[in-house]
């Protein structure tokens, strides 16, 4: 990986921007840029047959994202087409770039792209970027619409979209200024619908954040879910039990043994 010369990087990125509106050429040149700045390292303990892990410094990703966003600003359709093209390469670095471009938007096209990308995203770190900064500007600008959209996403039958949505909710609930916890508990009911392991792991992490924010409300939610008698509710109660203060633990144990 070459050392980053900010001036040189700006010139390389500016050259790519001059290729707009040719989305195909921009995508190919962006891929070449990532290859030039890639750091191919092997994970500790990997064998010689292991695939190299390609990583690109964050400033490279952000410089490219800002330039491409600026080159298409004012045209959300062009922004979406270009970001989609980067995402569809399946190259991790270009997916990070697409997510960074999305983070600069607040319009109604953001959830459309986020849902489509979440369906095909299997890389945990990229999914976290998309669920975090990727849609934060839109989520903060349209909080009510965002909650309604997350309700829709959780009702979708797609595992990756459900897991993505629970990550978005983790980011939201972790903000000290967010206080609409009842709305989050309402979105999660019933927990019995979350069958896939990937989704249940994200759900547990979210509930543990909710416990930190409000142990009494979280305990009420768990006890209410236990009333269904569903095995997923029981599993969630047992896995999150130790995160509760002693008083709430006592109430939940009583509900578990009922």
C-alpha cells in the first residue's frame, strides 16, 4: 500500500469525477484506485492458500465518496445509480464508498437504497457502516418516518434486512438524547418472529442496550413476551437475564418459572 499523499489522492479522485456521467468508467476507475491503495495482509495463523484480506485506508474511501457525491449533487437519481453501481461490484471498499455517499443524503431515496443493499450484504463491518453513519443523516432528519420504515423492515421476511434494522435500532437507542423507548419495544413485539441466529444475536444486543437505558421498561417487555410461552421469548429472557439489576432479575426468574 503506497503512503497517502493528499494532493495526489485528490488529483486521482478528481480525474475519476471527470468521467461522470459515465457510471461504468467511474466504477472501473474507482475499483482500480482501491486496488492501488490496498493493503493485502493475511490474518494471523492463516495458511498460504488463504485469500489475502484487502483493506483500504478510510481517508481514501471518504475522499472518493465526497468527490462523487459532489459530482452528482442535486441529482438524486444520478447519485443512486452511481452508488448502486459501486455496490453491485461486491468489492468491500466500493460498498463502503457507496455507504459513505449515502451518509451525505437525507432524501427519501436513502431507505430505498439501504433496504436493497441490506438484502445482499453479508459483510458484518459493511453492514454496520450502512446501519450507522450510512443512514444516520436521513434517520435524524426524518425521525418519525425512520421509525415507520424500521417497522416495515422488521416485517420483511429477509434475514439480512431484519439484522440490519436491529443494528440501526442499536445505534438509535444508544444515543442519550433518544427517549422514545416505548416505540422501540413496540417494534420488537413479538420476538417469536425472529428465528434466524444472525437476527437473534442482533436482537439480544439491542435488548441489552435497552436494559442499560431503562431496566424497568426492559424487564416489563421481557415478562410480557414470556407470557406467550414461545421458546424464542424464553431464550431471549435467559440470555439477557444477567444484564438486569437484581430486582428485575428476580421478577424475570419468577416469570420464567411460572
